[in-house]
């Protein structure tokens, strides 16, 4: 084996790792919505958690990515430690899918139909389809499909290149001695753990082992301990991701490590005893690509069978290893570890944005209540909600901008843009709540009171604003079509109400029934209430844009207004519902 074979080996390894990375990222984007739905069905049931971890890992082709995602979930209180244990066990089995795909390279038959199953036969076709999808299709989903096929083709080409480059090693005595050394199970485990820790992917390290197996020098006796060690090495990624996380997230990463160390220790002991007492013939036979895939799967299934019934003990163990701190910890609202799965990170943004919406709406409705029923406690609560809304806007804005720089699907990108828009509207609604509170405090400090007519008119306007706020929340949280259709007609009615109330106030001023000081407060109240309805209209417009896949809020709102009878009927209904009482006094 000369320098050119070494260069070919390095090139093949690079293509293999690059193809695996591209395929995994593209699969994740393509299945973004499906991943969110799948993870949303998590329950405390062992089997459901196990199957979820298995399915997610099989899709994104990386148990490390799944475990990092789980650490993020636990850190954000989206998942309990008990649930995380079951998902991690499923991830360990799901990661074996890659080895089965790579084992197809080992098919050897002269039958035409069997030959067609070899990657070298169908990979060029997949690459051709992939490049057509990627270069000539405009749809983001089709482009991702193209990248999946191109990633797989690159992965398999890298695998073939590595196998070809190392094939000459079968006649090199030093290489033969190397794998004779790995027949010592302890050394095999260490080699597998170190290699996997360096490249941070057990799937990739198993692939490298399969590539080396084509030399015929890798026996099952050497391969099995290496596979066991690879499961330990893959824990490095999760352990690194847990740095800076809360206690439960660190425990989730420790579950991954403990699971693999305990499983490896038990089954390595069994392997050593069997090897020493019975000397199975197959351990001295050359391992095939298929044989390595089988060994990888069997080992991970055996670890799961051994430890799944002891999930409670595993949980107790990691709680001992990572004890509770004396000071209580809070979960992170938004965790960048979730960037490992952008679709799930975006779902977390929507949950936090919904919390922000409730917080901002609470500030506004409480401030309206403060006009008639002011208390210092209520005022403090309103200001706290406004500060919390500011906090939400800061963290969500920063997080969404970072998320938007990742490779995400078109639909996820549109939703991220929508959330960036609406959080500004929610924050301004909370600001208007504080402004209304300040008007209530000014009335109280100056001993001012509205006339009966003014108070009745203001009640009509505040009722209308509270309804449009409730509609906007429902539209945002549920994409409720009925609520979406009702927001804009009511907003138009509120605009009209504001002008009527302003006119009536001027008439009262002219008759001397109102003071200048009261007039300033009245004007501020009308402005804040009307602008709140404007923000509600913006929020509904953003949701409509997302539904229509067209981020043009003004055009879509104009289209709604010109929609005909339905819009006018709703407006007429709201005019009657919020008609001002009697004539001005």
C-alpha cells in the first residue's frame, strides 16, 4: 500500500463522512413536520418512548443527534428524565440502520436481479435523480429530496473508495498483526471508543469497520469488541452538549453514557466467558459487511433487553452520579441544543411565543380592569407581565435569527419569519397595557372621573378591544379560520369607534362637560386601545400570510376586505354589537 492508496483512503473517508452528514441534515429537513408530530406523541410509556427514539434516529441517521436533542428537551422541560431514558434506548437501536444500508455493498452474486441491489448498481441512478431534483426543481422539499439522494450516493461512493483503497492491506503483515492485537476484547473496546469519540458518530465508525472488513483480516472476534466500544465513544457528543445545562439535562447525557457502559461491560463479560470456555469457530472467521451489521444490531438490542426493565434503577443511578444542587434550578426557555433538530427548535419557539402572547394579553386585559378596579397589586402584576414580554421578545428574536441561519425548509423559514413579526406586535400590546395603567393611575392621583356617558362609551370600546385580542390569540395559537376572518372586520369597527368617541369628547368639551386634563387622558386611552387592535390585525395578517405561503400582509388584508358579502356581514354584525348608547349628554 503506497502513498496514493493512503490519499485515496483519506478522500474516500472524507466523501463518506460528508455524504452521511448531508443525507442526515436533508432527511431531517424533509421530515421536519413529521418529526414534530412524532415527538409530540411522547408518553411516559416505555415502548412509545423507545419506538420514538428508534424512529427519529432511523430518519436522521444519528443517535448522537437524537441524544443531543433529548438533552435539549430535558433542559427545556419538554421531556422528563424518565421519558428521555426510553428515547435514548430506542436511539441506540435506530442507529444500526446505517450499517444495514452499507452492508448492501457486500452483495456478491451473478444473478442480475441480485446485482441490482448492490449500491454500485443503483447509486448512479439515485445520483442522477438527485442532481435533477436539486438543480432544476424550485420546491424546497424537492431540493431536499435531491440532497438526500446525492448524500446517499456520495456516502456509498466514499464507502466503495475506502474499500478499494484498503483492499491491498490484506497482504500487509503489520495490518494482520494489528487486528490480531484487537482480539484482546479490552483493546478492541478502547479502539472502537477512541475512533468513535474522534469522529463523533457510531454509524460512521461502523462504516469504517465495514470498509476494513473487505480485506478479510477483520475477524468477528476482533470486530465485536470494537463495535461495543463504538457505542461508548458515541456518548462524547451528548456529554459535550450537556455542558452548561441543568441537572436533569446532564442526567440525560449520563443516562446515555451509563446505558452504554453497563451494556458493554455485561455483554463484554459474557463474550469473554463464551470465548474462553467454548472457543466458537465463527470468532476466527473473517467478518463480512452483513455480519458486522448483524453484530451491531444484536448488541444494541441485547443492551436494550437487558436495561429497559431496569429504567427506574438507571434513573436512580444517574441521580446519584449527578446529585441535586442546594439551589433550585429553572429550565431554559430556549435551548440552542435544539438546533440539532431545527424543526423541533422552531416548535419550541412557537410554544414560547404562545406563552408570550398570553403574557402580553394578560397585561392588556388587566390594565383595562385597572380603570375601574385599581389596586397596587394589580399594577405590579401588569408591569411584571410587560417586563416578561420584553424578555420573551429579546430571547425569541435572538433565537429565531440564529435558527434562520441554519439550513431549514421553506415552510419552517416562513414560520420563523412570521414569529419574528408577531413577537414585536405582542410586545407592543403589553406596552399599551402599561400605558393604559398609567392613565388609570393618573385618574386616581388627580381624583378625576369620567362622566356616565363617557364611561359607557369607553366600556363599549374596551369590550371590542378585548374581543379582538381574544380572536387574535385564537388565530395565532390555533390558526383558527373563523377567528382569522373576524379580526379585520372588528378592527375596522374599532377604528370607527375611536373616531366617534373622539368626536363625542370634543362635543363634551364644547359644552363644558369635560376638562382639558381629562381630555388628555381620554385621548391617550383611545390611542392605546385603537393601536392594540391594529397589532391584533397585524398578528392575524401574519398567520394568514403563513397559511397562504405569501409574506405580504397588506395585500392579503386588502384581499380579505374586498372578499365581498362575508366581510361586510361581519362588519355589520360588529357595528350592531358595539353600537354606542344613546345621544351624547
